[in-house]
C-alpha cells in the first residue's frame, strides 16, 4: 500500500519549499514539489515606471 | 603572570564566554562596546555598563520566522565579510529556529519551534522577516501546512518581544505594494496586541539589530521608539541631515544626469530622485558592510527603504521629490507625513528663492 511522506518546510534553502512523495513497496512512485509562498511581484510591476523594475525584481530573492 | 584576558575568560559566563572562546581580545570587546554605545546614542561612559551586561547576560533564545520574504535580512545577519564582534554577539543568541540555516527539516524543524514556545513561553525573542498575507485565508504563505498568520499568532503571541526585521515585516513591504495581490501586512498590523519593535529597511541594517540586542542585554528591555515602533537611536534623524553630500544641496550643486560632471564630483542626488530628504535612518552615519559605504556614497540616490510603504510612496524612484523639507536638523520622524508636507513646501520654496537670489547675485557680480 502506498504511503505518503511530506517534508515541509525544506530547510537550508530560502523559499518555503514543500516536498510530497508517494512511496510504494520501498520505491518512490510519485513526487511533487511546491512553493508555499507567493507575493505576486509580476502583478505589482504592471503599470510602473520601467526604470524602477530592477529594484522590484531584485527583491525576488535576497540570497 | 596571567594577562587580563585570561582572568576574564575564566570568570566570564553567558555570551561573553562564547566571545572570548572565539579569540576576541578584551581590547576589541571594549572597543565594540564603545561603538555600540555610540550607535545607541549613549555617552561613552555607558561602554563599561554594556560590557558588564554582556559579560553577565544569560544566553537569550531567539526564533527567526520567515514569511513573505526574500531572505535579504537573513543575509544581512549572516553575511559579514569577515567575522566581526557584532556577528559574534549575534551568534551568542541561542537561535533555536531559523529555516534558512537550521539542520532539521519538516516535522523535526517544526518541533524545534514548538519546543521553544512550550518550554520558554514569555522568555524568548521572535524575529520576523517578511509580510503576513491575509487574503484567501492566508494561503499565500504556509509553512508546515500552517498559514503565516496562524504561526505568528502563536509564536509572537507567546514571545517576550517580537522584532520585525525589514520593511516587509514592519509594514508589508514589496508584497503589500499596489495592488497588494495577497493582502500582505506587517506584523504589528496583523497582531496589534503583541509587543513589536520595527527595524525597517530593505534590508534592515544589521548594526541596528546588534544594537537592539545589546540594548536588550544592557537595560533588560527594548529601546525607545517613534510613533511607528522604530528605535529612535536608529530612526530618529533624517538621512538628508547627515548626508555627506548635504553641503552640495545647500550650495545648489546638483547632479543633472548620470555620469555628468556633477555626478563625478559627488554632488547632491536630489534631482536624480534621492529620497534622503523624506527618509529617517542612520545610514549615512553607520553605513553598511562594517562601515564601508552606503547607497549615496556609492553614487545612487536613497530610495527611502526605511519608510513604510516606500514601494508606493517613494516611486517612481528616479523622479525628483516634489516637496522637500527645509534646512536644519529640526524635523523628527513623527512630524514627517501629512503634517510636514505644508512645512516642506514652504521650506523648498524658501530654498529655491534663496538659490535664485544667490544666482542673481552671482550674475550681478560677474557683470560688475
């Protein structure tokens, strides 16, 4: 019988990652990765002065 | 004969034991204490009191929560170019939970957090990085299957104090910029009844976090704040008033175009959109990367990242501020905002007139 394993949060990375996997007979049969955080910076950028874009997109990730 | 360092090393406890174990000399430690007294706006005589407090302090427990963030504040905390005493002082905090740097993952990670809340209720410090989204039941930020607001309520609600690091955690920051697609807000807005100290900045200056921790160890409490919960020692004065290019502003020497003669000469960046006249912070004094530089020194205007909602209120970043407060070191953070606009308009008008008169006089002198 398939067993579901979830690891959330994945640490030592930044970005709120979650991994789900389905294990059947000691083998991973399915796996899903998902980002658990969304800010919508693409939506926020719309209609703004293009010269400001680099300051916004730079904040996607601070690492 | 035993030297002073050795004697202190043996008798020390708490964080100080960790500091001496890292090979920091007594002299360097005292220098650090003096520097911290200066950042906190205290007289030099407080250095001894700070040193004594750090020597005697118990190791404080800290948890670091990341919500709608970019880890920029985490980087500010971790990425010193070389190990500094400040880094070591922050290191002596017992950081029991920090997703970006902790070894356990998944359920084990969450257990570390649960243990702190359960075993050290009311005694730990919670640092929060990133905003809290409320729209659609908080689905836009979840950790371990729980929403950010749910985690914040429990962890910040049971903490001795919460420090909101960065502009996202203090007022929503970039996720809260129009049209704020996720309904993002700051920690204090999400949890009005919780004690929150706001260290704004994109990212915050780690020197200010260090000074806050030192203040906490020395005086057993959080520093005095302005009306939006920011410590006055760091946010009490206007960037414009301590700017190294201020003399050029007063002399009417402005950069008109990137790379022009004025830019090469280090003239004032006001006309290129610098937000220093409306931003409160100690950037020009404390600077970044161990006092190496700060944006204006590097040749770019201030973008006003210490001010709440700067992504909407300070943009377009390259447009000149329409109203600039007048001369002097007279404006405080609490006066800025709606109230200062009128004063600012008068101030800038007076300044323009003064400049115009000066200009005419110069011309007159030329022709004479």
